[in-house]
C-alpha cells in the first residue's frame, strides 16, 4: 500500500509541476520566449506571499488575492520593459536576457532574504489529511494543489479555445505576421500572456512553498522541473504538460520511497531518456509543434 | 615588359594591425611567463583566475558566438575536468601532466551528451544543458569513490614545494589560455569558421548550401567541452580540493555568458576584453558574492539590450578595427593605388 500511496502522492505533486510549467509553455508557444527566470519569478511570488501573510498574520491562502494580481502586473511590466526589447534581437537575446534576470533575482533574494529555508503558515489545511480506506493517507494540501492545477489548466484551455481573446492568441502562436496583417494587436496581447504566465508561476510558487519549503535557489530547480514537464509532455500541449508533470511527480515520489538521494536524479534521467527516444515528447503536437494547435 | 593584368580587387586575410597584435601579444606573454621569477605568489593567484576567465570566455564564444549553441551547462565540463584530473592523478600520474588527460576525459563525456543535446536548439538547448550539469553534479555526489558530497583533495600535489607548485599551475593556466585563444582563432579562420557562422546565423539556409550542420555543431560542442575540461582541471589544481557544489557551480556559466556578451560575441577580441572586465569586477567585488553576481547578471542584461554586439562589436562596427582577422577583407585595387 505504501506504493499505491506513493504513486497517488506523486500524481498530486505532478499537478504542481504542471502548474508551474503551463506558464513556461504558454510564453514559449505565443511569444517564442523561453523564460529562464520563470522559476525565480515563482519563488518571488512565494516570498511576496510570505511577507504578506506574516505581516497580516493570516494563513498564506488569504493573501493570494493580493499576490496573483501583483504577479500579473509584474509579468506585464517584464514584457513591456524588458522582453519586448529583447525579442527584437531574436530568441537568442531573450534567452540571454532572461538568464541574466534569473541570476539577478536569485542573488537579490539571497541578499534580501538570506539563504535560509522558509515555510508558510498554511493554516488548518496544512496539517489535515484525506483518508481513503485505512491505508491511504493524502495530505489535503496536495489534493488542493492538484485540483488547483487542473482548474487552471482547464481554465486556460477554455479561454484559449472558446473566447475571441484566445482565438487571437492562437492566431499569433500560429503565424504572428499574418495575425498582425488581419489586425491583431500583438503588443497588449503579449503583455497579458506574460502576465498570466507569471501569475500562474506565482500560484505554483505558493503551493511549492506550502508543501515543502523554499529558498532563493529553489527557482532554478523549479525552472528545470517545469521545463522537463513541458518537454516530456510534448512542446505546446497543455494536457501533455500535465501528463509530463505527473510523470515527474510519480518518478520523484516513488524513487524517493526507495532512496531519497536518487529522487531528483531519477527525474532528470527520465527526462533525458524521453529526449533520447522521443525528442518531440510523449504527446507531440504534430507538424507545427506549437501551443496553438493542441490548445485549439 | 607590361605588368601582368591585375585583378580589380584584392582579398586580404591579414593586416598590419594583426601583425602588431601578434607582436605585442608575444611580448606580453614573455613578460607574463617571467612573472613567477620576479613577483611570484601574490601576482600568480589572480593571474591564474584571469587566464581561466580568458579560456572559459573564448570557449563559450566558440559555442554561443560562432555556433549558436547557448549552453548554460558548461559548468558540467568544469566539473568533468576537475574530477577527470582527480581520477588520473589518483593513479599516480603527475597532476600537471594530467591536464591534457582531464580535457580528453571531458571531451569523451561530452560525446554521449551531445547526442542528446544537439537535437535541441535555442532556449530548449540552454535549459537541457542545465539539466545535464545537474545530473553530473548529483551523479558525483552519489559516488563515494570520488568523495561524495564532501569532495576530494587532488592527489600528488603534496610532494611539490608550494612555490614551484604555484608557478607550475600558473604556467599551465597561461598555456591553456593561449592554446584556447589561438586554437579557436585558427579554427574559426579555417573553413570550419565560415561553416559555424553560417550555422549560427541560419541553420536551415546553411544546410541547404551544403554545410553539414550536425557535424559542425558536434565539433564545436566537443571542442568547447575539451577546453572547458582543461580549465576545470586547472581550477582543481589551483584550489587543490574538488567539491561538487563548487566545481559544478552555475556561477561558471554565468561568468562565461557575461564575458562573451559584454566583450562581444562572435569575435576573438571580445571574449578577451570581457574576461579582463570580469576579472576587474571579480577582484574588487569577490568578497561580496551575491552582489557580484547581481551586478554580473545586470550588466549582461543591459549589454544584450543596448550593445547587442558587445564592446568590441561596437568598436569594430564603428572604426572597422580587427586585431584577429578571421574573415576576408576585399579591397578595390584602383582605390588603393
């Protein structure tokens, strides 16, 4: 039963990886930006939530209505002030700029918040568990994280496939020049997408902080996990990303059950294995390996 | 007798400036080579760092600048070189002779890795290279035979007098830096250089013109891994202790990025200038690790956005300077006459 428990817990944890990965995938699919600061932005969200929840003396969940809009604005600002300029230099320049940004964020956090591990005040839900039968015990926090991830992914999927805004986003992802020609205003759209990407990252950051702990260097690990979820699932497929995240989570928890020291190594090796045998991921989105196709 | 018919243009590959560079470089190197005799330790320690910076920047430029491979995981090969040195030296071989062996080990390690990574490009290649570095680091910490998480000290150095040991490390670092710069210069000047630059600017167009894109990228990747391995071995020799978190530190990749971006990507001069700038920063700020990296990251971002071709690119665009000519200069003979 330990195994069943481990697998279920892995699936739930995978939801969080998918949650952080979906912003990465969205930004790449729409703007062709591989945001190497994505994980660090998630950790920034966690720190902001920590500061607010400590300051107000409430569990971390109550400050989400403040953190998420702030993250959205940060994402828009990032796009308008930095990434838009970087994009003129091509994908290459965005990779360099976001990597530089990632280094800056990590070290500013180190200066401002020290390297100490932090934990959240998660309130009553933080210690409650869901019992299924007599053997399986699932922390509510993991269940909530997984459900939130599914909710966000479905929401994004719905918005992208059903709304006119989503249609424009898909048009840009498909062919930005043609989209411009038919009158799609790319600038504001990019800013909104960047805002959504950073807001989802911050949400994931809060969950990651809630189920474990975090420090300024958690961001790079988060980036790598998110990226692995995206590649394993297949570039540009949101549900593929969820499957990728689950594959990571299950591998991590199950291998960790055997020997904790090998858990992260196993995740990385799984990723390299997928890269070796199915470089397009498990659910490749066909010829135009673009977010739009699968989302649409 | 009538003069032979002149071609209307003349193609030049060398210049007066290049001769002057070669001459002054020879003088500077001769002076630097004599440092252990006259100044010794206090100058050697920082200069070793400067040499490793020059080598790292030049090699990363071969990858990112000339071949379009933005690897942020080159710290994997710093570590591979350091542990390669340990493995060979622990079999009783002279550690200084091992630098070449460590480089070869690092190159061999890069071979299977390249099969995976070179399928990717752009940002995806960049992040996957981070994963590879993480795998290397974890793998080493799980191997008790190479010291696990605590690390190992470099064997075979105990028999050396400290003054001699430092001097040998210093000369080795100088040789590695010179070999990297001259090697990359010659490589890029040869047909390989034309091919790499074609691949970097547009792989599809390059392939359609008959450039063997896969082979060029592989060669650049292996050459960079080889050289970076030698740098890793040097770092191990200098610190005399190999610890996974420090030899696999992503800081090396950050520094490579900084030097090449600020100095000027895709030139031979740029990375050297970038290395000297980083060296100055490092010497003044290294006591303050986090702020040093904040500044390094910030300047790299600013440089990408404002001077995308780096300081040297800016200078050579403006005045047409070239100290290490790797291209072809076409001159009109009638204008020259």
